[in-house]
C-alpha cells in the first residue's frame, strides 16, 4: 500500500537520512517533531529515540501518522493535533527537535531555542523558508549550518540508465540552548 497524499508529501529517504544524522540520535532522546505529515519521519525518529512527541495542525495528518506508526509497530510516539506555538507553551524540555512543517517558523524557533538541549533540524523546500530559518537562527545565536540535499534516482531508458532528479531540500541545523 502506498503512502497517503498530504501537502508536502512524505520526506524522501535520502533527505531523511541526512536529517536524522544531523539530529545525532543515540537511542535515549526525547524528540519533538513539528509537522508529522504522513508519519514517515515520526516512525524513523521513534526507531532511534526514547520518546517522540509529534504534532501537526492538520487532523488528517495526525490520523495518517498514527496509522503509519501503528503499521510500523512503534509505541513510543505521542501524537497531538495542535499548534506548535501553543504546544511549546508547556514546561517540557526536549533533547532535540525536527521541524518538517514550517508554518509560523519565526515564532516557533525562539521557543525551540529555549526548549531544546541539542540539535534543531529543519527541512525546507522553499528558498524563502531557508532564508527565514537561517536568519532567525543567526539572530538567536544558534545557527550551525545549512545543507542542500539534491537526490537523483536511476531509471531504465533505452537499454541503459538515466538519473531523474528530485527537488532539492534544505536541511537547516541549529543548536538549542535549554539547560538540563
């Protein structure tokens, strides 16, 4: 069965691999995921971390992500249909955060800077989101790097192989400043 269609679609495996590497997970972390979408990244996070708190504004995304997690047999994810700004008003501190949904990013990043001990990783497809994220992270003094991931996959053609490129994705990394 193929993954459901949601705006933005599922994160490509190769892009997800880079984002997961940048999070630096070792298996015990408490991770916050903003923008769970199809749940593909949620499941990958849960397979590598101690606990995942995953949220999305869209009820259909949360339902799809829950279904994806159930199919994968992971049980260390809590899903929330909630606004990230409101959710970050709680007292919880996280070891790291993955941001796949970029709505209200300028309001979310200052809150994440105070609520995250380690890496904050943002995936973006729009150059304007890249600029916005880098600018805000620099303003907060927590910018680490931005990486452009360009993937092309092989396809057979005329008895040979060609590569079809996928859209580039920007992986932006910051370092949270929350105290333990």
